[in-house]
């Protein structure tokens, strides 16, 4: 494994897990297998293995690592692909992997706040929140540009209510204001405009429109 011979290491670890069933050695083999399945792009098998470990070993001293690994597998499975969405109908993209990653990191941080993996997990949680918010705004923008104003409102509201402290809130409020305007809901439009101006008095969206958010949607900074 250390020398990069992952396929051979997997075969050896599978034998260890079978021969040493019920021992700490088998537990270690399981965790190593989950890691190696992930490294060799067998993500479904990696998740299955680490989830089996968590279920069978709830009091293991390595449970914090197992939770971290489960989060990383989901994190990379979804968030690592964010830049490949161009040209797809993003309104249909499933964000379950990102949410699953967040829940794994959240459990780790809450259950093992002093774990050496918790600080990394917290940073990844922040990134996931910002990414999910940016995704919702991207889809809201997609609907706004195509005249699906009710759908745009719905997605913008998700970004605002679920991820209110993310950098994407500013554009979500602008999309909400524009969508209500197109729907001739003037009171709601004015309310959204007041919130936008109150929280982002220097907002470029008010002067530049959607062009202010022209950077790639997944680039958060």
C-alpha cells in the first residue's frame, strides 16, 4: 500500500479481513480497504466498506477516522466534480453526496471534537455549505434566464433560508427580487430589494445585474 501497489494490497487485505475476522487486525484491514477502494475509484465499494465498519464497530477507537473517511469519500465524489457541469441541465443534479459528506463530518465534529480529524472536517463543512448554496443559486439563475420565475424563486429561497451566511446569499436575493418583478409581485419584490440593500449596500448586482456573478458558479472566493 505504501509503495502504491494498491491492487495487490487490496487482495492481501481482503485475505487478512477474512482470516482475522472479529479481531482488531480485521478492523484495521477493513479501514485500509475502504481507503484503497476510494483511491482506486471504487467509491461505492469504499462507502459500503466504511459504513459496514461503522455499523459493526460503534465503540472502536478508530471510529473518528472511519467517520472522516466516509465524509471524504462523499466529499470528493460530489464536490470534486463541480467544475464539470457546464452544458448539463443543472436543475436535475443530485447533491446527496455533498449532504452525506456534511452529515459524516458533522457527526465526527460533534462526537469527537478533540479528534485530530475534526479541524479538517470543520473546514470541509464550511466548503460544503458554500458549495451547496452556490449550486442552489446557479440553478435559480438557470431558471430565471429561461423565464421559469416560480422555480427561480423556490431555489433562491432555499439558498437564503438554508445557507443564509454563505457568500451566495447576495445573488440569491437579487434573483428573488428579479423573479418577483417578472411575476408582478411588487410587494415581495420590494421586500427582497430592501433586504438586499440593507445587507449588501454596495452590491454590484444592483448596478450590473447577473453579470456581477459572471465567475464560474463553483468558485466561492
